[in-house]
């Protein structure tokens, strides 16, 4: 290997290392009596969060200030996921019995019910939309079959259905609202992952086992990030959030799927993973925040701060995070 090639390799490695070390987290708000697991970032300015105790937070100035809302009549409910379309329009999902989705069209002043299901055992987990208003949500199994609902009008109306059967003890985590992803470009409407007694990925009507931690209520896949035919899945064991084995799987979609472990795993249980750019990803969980610069093959820890969810702006490059005690933060890149 000549001197020029060696220098180039060293330079690239140093840049990657310094980029990971210099990425920092700016705390924007905290101290509220809510655990935030829902997060939707419309652009670099408009950010919506949702959480326990009927709480919704919104910023229209990039996180410089947040307006905190308590949804009337839902003060004791847990909003685990949120989908915002602009500064005025958003959906929030109350997870347990009865399962409810509310929509606002006036910035959060008034919320109207657009979906209600009072069946015993109902528990909604996550929802995902494309830019044209087509959406899907996934819920825990009812009668041995996973629950789904679909919308074509930005959540104004929903059509409920039961999808494939699941194993006893298999379910879907509502840890960050990111265990299902809409992906129209791949001609596969959506992909989702499960955990519990089994950990599986469901793609195009078929399902495949994942080599992730499984067998307990606290184990399995929690979140999926999709870029073309490359998928990055994170999870682990939230009851043992320092555990690093079997907490991340990389998947390539072909006629079948090929899954493999990264060379260096994230630094503990992770409830959320997102693509930032082509090969750059972030992941977060109760034991910290990690970054990967090589499509998820190696991960570097950049913080031990606890967060449940993170999202990149749909139109923009800002990355926001949210977690327990009303903690909201911005990734300083």
C-alpha cells in the first residue's frame, strides 16, 4: 500500500471519528410530567411531540420555545405516536382501551376523534404515512392476528383489518412509533417488525425471523429505518438496557432477505433508529445515543443521555429527540 493510499484511509477514518465526537446534543426543554414517545418533525421549524398524561408539545421556531397542550378529556391517556403534516394539522394516537386517534386542524386547540376501537385487548403501537396522505397503523394482536388500519385521506377516515397471524407472546412495541415504515418506492407498501416471544420482520405479505434478542416481553425489535432496499433494525432488551448483543440487525431486501449483525453494535437497548443521509444513521434508547457513518455496520456512542425517539425533518436536515420527563433535544451537527 503506497503512502498516498495510507494517508487517504487515515484521513477518512479521522474525519469519521471527529464527526462522531463533535456531534452533540442540545437540550431544549425538560421537567414536564410526561414521557414523550411520539415525535414528528415537519421541517426545521415545526416540531410536534406527544406523550403520557394527555400531553402534546409543539414548536414553530425550531425548538427555541414549545407550547405545551393537555388534550381535554384525555388527561390520563398515553399518546405513543404522532404524525404531523404542518403547523396546524396533526394526528395523535391513544394506545390502550379504547384505542383512539384524534386529529387537529387548528394547531392543537380542538381535537376530533377519527378512529375508535373499544374491543378488549386493543393497543395501538405505531403509524406511518407517505407524502400523499396514505397511512397505516399497527396494533397488538387481537385473537391471534395482528391489528392494522389504513387511511387514504391523511387520517380523516380509517379502515380496520386483521393481518397475518402471530405467535403466542409476539407483539409490537409502542416504544417510539417507528416499528412500521411506509415505503412506496420499493413497491412494498410497508414493512414492520415484532418482538416478545419472537422477533420477526414482515415484508410484502411474508415474514422472516430476525436474529435478535427474543423470548421475553421486554425483548425484540423496536424500530426500523428503511432506505431503498437496505433496512436497519434496532431493539434488544429494555429491561436490561446496557445489553449490546443481538440489539441490531442489518437487512438487504432481495427475492428473499439477507440479515446480518453489524461489526460494532449500538451501545445498549435502542428504541429508535433513523437514516440521516445515505450511509449515516442515528439510534437512541434509555442508555444513550449512537451514530453510524457506514450504513449501520459500526456504531459510535456520542451520549449516555436517555431518549425514547428521534426524527429527522421531513423537509430539512434537523434531528430532534424526545424522552422521559418532557425531555426534548436537538442534535447539533
